[in-house]
């Protein structure tokens, strides 16, 4: 069985220690067109990575084991994301007890993203999602993850990270009784990834909600942009939602409606 513990994955990677510091390093990533990008990962206390692992495992205790395994599989990448964000925030990761510029991480919530069904509405009525539940009137390809502050400037604005935040999407879940989605396409830094299937309708009903892992996790580092479109192949009520975390400074985690 796949490891479902983030802490154990960090232990295996020699990142889970009570003392000492991890030195500054460079992280290289590849864009869909083959461009190599470099991100500076700041020096950070090992104890901060311990806090991250402990808190994430606690947050995942009631989740589907498949979701737990996604986080464990990507534990090192998530720790790297924290270190890249910390290059600018420069105050470490203190989690729930953090304050000021210290970092925390939150499992993804609908309110963190723009409502794509309001994207073409007048600016005064645009705003964030209130739920992952979405009524699909007719089969179509629609925006799914967009910016939460469109302000009428762009009806399909890509989600943009600030200098002190980062996002990771590892896969998708869909607890709908009759899923309406069968594919997605990610746009990263205005470059399109290949289409990926979301085979929710063939999931095993005895293991809980349908889970689809991305072929490669999507990491949005500070000041990077991303957009996700999905293919709704039938009408109905869909509940597809991303699996991942948003890393932010503590000062941005104090508003319940917008964290």
C-alpha cells in the first residue's frame, strides 16, 4: 500500500529533523514548451518543515487514503514550495501558530478561487466561489480555476500568485452522484499543457469519492500564473474540486471568507 503519511515521506527524504537548518538551494522546473525556470529555495529551519509535516498529517486524518497518499507522494515538492515562498516572506513556516510574515498552508477551499460562472457578469457582481457545487446546463468546455479578483478587466483571468504565496494542485476529487466532467487542460504561464482525462465515472464506489491524480502536480510559485479549463460532457450537478494546498503569510490567513 502506498505511504499515506507526509511526515514519513519527509523522514525518508531526510527533511524531518528537530534541529539544524536546510541551506539555500536552487529549484529547476520545466514549462510545457521546454523552457527551464529557476526558483531560489531559501534557507529554512528543519523545525519549520517538521511543523508543516505534522500539521498537514493532522489536516488529512479524515481524508480518503488516496488523497493522503497524494500528499505523501508530493511531500518533498510541497516543502520545496514553502521554501520558494519563504525567499520573499523570509520569516519561516510556523503554521497555525504563525503571525505576521510567517507562513501557513491551507487545504484548498472554494472561496479562494473566482467564480467562473460570474466571470462575464458586471464587475459589481463578480466574486469568489461559494461552493464547489456547479450546475451544468449543457455540455461545454468551461473555465474552472480563475482569478478571484477579476474586476471586469478580463473575464477569464489566470490565477496569479503574489510574491509571498504559492499553490499546489495534486489532483481532483468529485463526490457528485453523477459526475459531469471527463477532461481538463492546464495553462501555466500562458502555455497550455496537454489535455488530461478525469475518469471519475469509472472510479471504484467502494473506496469513497472518485479521485484523479494529475500526471504531474501543478505548482504555481510566487508571481506565476495558472488557469484550468474542464470539459463538462453532460448536464447535471457537478462537484469536482482540486486537491492541494495554498501557502500564504499568516497575515493573509486571518479572514475566514478569503483565506
